C-alpha cells in the first residue's frame, strides 16, 4: 500500500475550491477575450536548446528537465533534450518566431497555463503555478497607444474578480532613466543599485538612505540624492495630478522627454477608455525588470492589502524574440500569477469556497419513480440548468443535507404526492424559500429564480 | 540564433484553430457540468513512487520523468523522484484516496487536462494530449443506475459538438464473460485471444476465423465457434431490438444473468432520460480493457467515419484505488482523447477554423478620433461584446481585409461623417449587410444581430 500524496510545492484543491479557482480563470479569460486577445496554448515541454537560450538561465530559473524512460536509460552527460516551461514569455517568443508568417501583427494573444520552477519548498511558493498573460506584439514597431489598452484590461479583470479596491500604478522606464542620468546616475547597474537603496526608505528612513547614497559606495551629490528621494515618492491621486507631476519634471534630456510624452499619451487614452481616475496612478518608484522592460511599466496593488504586493505586473519591451528571429518584435504585456494570488486571497479571507457548479439536486424517494426524476432532470438540463440526480435513495433529510454541504442551491422533490398533483416542490437553500411549481413550468420557475440571483 | 520549433509529437495550434479547439473543450466542460460533475485538476507531476505502483507499468506507459537542475546534478542511479501523469485515472485514484474524508460519495468529478506518453513519434500519435474524463466513484458500492447516466452525458456532449451522427455502443463484461464460459472459454487470457481472432472477421472472413478457433491453438467445438461468431456480430437498431437480443440470450450462468440484468436496467434508464433510440445500441463485440473493466462498457463511433474508431470510451470498474487505500471504491467513467479527436476531425474535414473570438473590429480613420473609438469600444465591451480597436490607422480597406481574414464578424466605422450625424456604420461580414445604427443604439443593434445568429 502506497501513501497517496502530491509532491511538495503544488496546489491541489478540493472541488468547491476548484470551482472558485475555475471561476477566477473564467473571469480572466472572458475579460482578455473582451479586449480582443486571442487564445494560444503551447506544449508544457520545450526543447531544452530552444528554452534555455541564455547561459546561466538554467540555474537561475531552476528548470525542470524531462526524460522518457528510454532517454533516461541512454542518458549520457549533457543536458536532457526536453524541459518544462518556466514562464509563458519564452514560449511566446518561440511561438511568434516560429509562426511569424502565419500571424497578423500587431499580434494580440492571451495564454493561461501552468509553468514550472524548481523553487525551494516554502509556504506560499509554488513549483507549479498558473500564469495568465496577455501581450501585444508588433512587427518592427508598436505604437505606445497599445500601452494604454493594458490598464483597461487590468481594470476590467479586477473589477469583475471583485476582490476589493485596487490601483493600477504606472511608470515609464525611459522617464526614469532620463531622470537618473540627469542626476549623474547614467550607468544602468548603478541605477539598479541606487533603486535598491531607495527601496529601503520605508524601513530605514530618509537619513539612512541619504547617508548611503552620498557616502563612499555611491558618492552622489546631496542635492541629487534629495531629488531622487523626492522623485521615487511621487504618487498621483487624480488624472490632473498625474499630468501635473509629468509637467513638473520640466524639460530634461531626450530619454526623459520621450518617457514623459509616452506616459502622457497613455494616461490620456486610459481616461478616454473610461477608467475611473481613482483606479490608476503614477508611481515613479516602479522599475520592474530593469534589463527587460524599456518603456511603460505596470503594477497593480490591492489598496487594503498592500502586503500582498503586486497582483498583476508587466510592461513594454523592445524585442521579444531576438534569439529566434532577425525580425524586430517589440511588445507590451502583463501577467497574473493566479495560483499564488488565489493562495494569498484565501489566506487573507478574500475568497471563500463558492456555490457548487450544480444548480439543482433532484431527490429520490422511491426507486420506482427514478424514470420520472431522470426525465425531470433532462428537462432542467435542456433549460441550461446544471442538475444532479440522486440515483440511490436515502432519507430525504440526508439528501437535503448533502445539497447544503455541497453548496447546491436548489433541491427538487417529486414525490408520489407531487406527481399526483402534477407539481414539483422546490426549495431554494440560499434563502430557505420553499414553493411548488407546476410540473410543466418547473424549468421556467428555476430559471427565473436564478436570473434574480444574478441581478442582485 | 536558434531555430524556433516545438518537440516532435505535440500539437500546437494557430489562434483560429486554437479557438475551434477551445470551443470543443468548453462544450465538453459545459455538458459535464450540466450533469452535475465537479471540476478537479491535479498537478502534472506526481511522485514516481505514487504514479508507478505496478511493476512494469513504467515501460508500458512510456513515462516521462522530471528532474530539477539540482536533482539532475545529484542524480544517482534509481528512478527520478517525479514523473508526468500518463492518464487521468491514476491521479484520480490518488486524489480520491488522499482526500477520501473530505469528499462526498458517490463522488462525481470531471477532469480535462493534458497527459504525457513517450510514444514513438508517428503521424497522429501525440506525446502530449488532452483527456476529458468523467467518473462517478462510490464508496463500498455504486448502483448500476450510475452506468445509465454516462450514455446521457456522451449524448449531450456529441450532440452539441455537432460533428455528425454518432452511436453510443453498449456491452457488459459480465454478460460477455458468462457467455464465453458457457461455451467452454473460461480462462480470461483465452477469452482475450479468442476475441482477437474474432476481431479479424471483417478482414479475413468467417471461414478463416472458424478454422483458427477450431484448430490446434484453440481447439474449440465447431458449434461453440459458430455461437461466438454470431454473438459478436449482434448489433441492435432500436430499443426493442436491444431488449430482444438480451432476452434471446436465455438463462445461462450467473455471470450472464447478472450482465443481462445490468444491461437491461441501463437501457431502460437511458430511454427514460430521453435518448433517441437511434443513438444507442447493443454491441456484443465491445470488450475494452479486459483486466480493468468489470461491468458496463461503452464505445462511441461516428456513423459516417467508422475508420476514426471510438471517440469516447470507458466503463465500470471494480475498485479504483486499491494501491492507495483499503476502502473499496467502485466506479464508472469515460474519457475523450480530445487532441487526437481534433486532429482526426481536421483530417476528415469535419472541423474548420472557426470565427474569431473577436466580435467587432472598431476601425480607425484618423488618430485624433481615437478617444471616440476607444469610448465606443468600451461601450461594446460593457455590453458583453468582444471588441478589438485598430490603434494605428491604415487604409480602411486594409482594416476590412484584416477583419475578414481574422474571422471577425462585425466592422464598426466611426468616421468624421458618422460622428457628425451621430451614427456608426456597421458591416456584418457574415452576410455582407451594411447598416447605420444611432450612436446610442449601437450596442443593442450588434447584440440583436448576434442573438439572431445564435437562433439560426
């Protein structure tokens, strides 16, 4: 006898939690499609040679290699032929380069699949997790206008997920680079190190950061440090304030001017799409991956749960697939790490176990009446109502209890008495209402109740 | 520069094919839920020790093993710790045994995920493919009535998939075993060998099969062979005929009697659920996995494409998880191998590339008018209409051509002229109709057209 168990670092859910998770996946997918993104799925296994184009990436990414029984037996030294994807960006790059001539550009795709990382086992860290990505990929060029659509998608997704008030925070890497260069921090590595120090503002205080940055390791001028510290604390609370912050940056160098112009255009179009001003903001401290993103960058945070960190991030990049094609493929995209988000929301008590996918339980009082119950269930199903039938009778009370525990909303009883009178008894477990519907009008009655529920 | 390519034996689709595939997945899921099955997802990786409970299974199943970079470096001899699932049945057994005390029985679950097999690379053979399974698992016992629900689910799925006329074929392993035992073929291995010979009836003819089975290797009596050959050719064409075939089997031994009784009950309940008589049939030649299934067995075939073989198969089994728990867990279930089915349907020209998920393309004539286009798109999206906006203007003709190629049904034009008159021009590319809608009634106009389309 072998102990049944999953490997460490994976999230496996009981059915009612799986339903809640699936509803989040569906909501994200529906909204991605609403904005015209097309579905793509790629194989979980990629050729190692294709997946691991950068030396060192293999260790960094803690890649899982895959070998069939046969390959394992023959295994020499060297890298196994296959590996599991560690994100959806590299497979996207490979996909777009491979199918370049069959795709229309700008290419808008969404992809929602699991990815794999050999992380150290730790609470809240997953070795298998869902990423839900969208990207728009241009050929040769891609207007900054596309950057403005992304916050609208984020807004639609998180509004419908209804997990609380959130803010979409925007910055621009060019603006940031220009600003730092003007303060004598031109080297990208140095910028990264300065940003890391500035990140400690909240924990260590302004004096500590000022001392560090003017001190030996950095040697920045005191007024440059003050300017940087003021800069990274900029947050807007309205559209007009965001624009005013951009205006206040003045003329500066070319990178700064470009970044300001891009961010301004993005903000104006975001407003044109009808996003409420309270739901987006400038935040000059957001950097994301310094070596990857080159323009607009996004983070999204839950206002009441800042400790959760960014729940949806991304940005604009210069060239998607330089390892695979000579074509220049600039893009902009975001990713939602849903497994981790779901786990965090559960920890914070923000998602519960949902109602069942089953709408109606048809009870059984007498095995001889089963054909009638089955016919009733067939009608309900034909009416678009998800229906389970009790196939082996137990006490009626037990059947009601089962429906209640399973999160099934309606229980239908078609006993001898009901059959004789041509009615069905229906109990709505959500509010406890019990009523009779004529046998022929039963489906409409349940449909009407369900429609009411949605309208609430 | 690395050549972008997928590993052999995987199916990767372009977006419009992916949409067609996704719609099939959605249809299957919707119908599984309609019958009260609950979603389950399991990790793609299982502990090898848990996954490979039977000796020899590893080679048979051509398992893929998984090792992280770290594990690979340390790898000694022995079996790697992790492996990819090769079906959804073993993970189900592990899941039910692991979560036994948190599940309600009979446990009805559906699972639609990819599985992995290190098959020899070959046209139409896949190393990664979707399985879409349902199972009902009982604790200690499970009424044969559940076996009757399965054909109803199959019927709902394939009716809605609309890939042509199909027949759900039923048999019962007990009935089959009983029949063979009465003809002196009691040994299960011998039964299997006899069935393999009988399978050659179509190709080699009755004389060949009769000679083989009465000959040296088998030594069966001539009348037994005739009875067997008649038996495996039984097909019913109506409910009454199916019942008559069961009656004609007479009294026989206990296994035969039990099998007949079970099949009779299944057929009666299948009829009670409203399945058309033409869509299900007895077929005494169906055996499925002889060592796994113990009662009802199912196969489903497309009437006009018999060469595709069974598109949905399964049956009743005695005990799901004997390797993991002492509880007896009988079950009944089916599986649809969707990747292979999709491939076959495409080869047969039965699925085309579908319409896009995008319903409306909002064109652009002038960059200055983009805010108005974006506002229009926001309204369409709020009305549940999937909408793409042209963000960078090109010639209008080119934008129409793009929509046509992409399979987008509606094109919306909001030019200077339209804006001045407070209207939007809409072209329905499905029938070529072009009409104007008042700006305020635009969403309703598109919704009405879409609803018409569905009603057809």
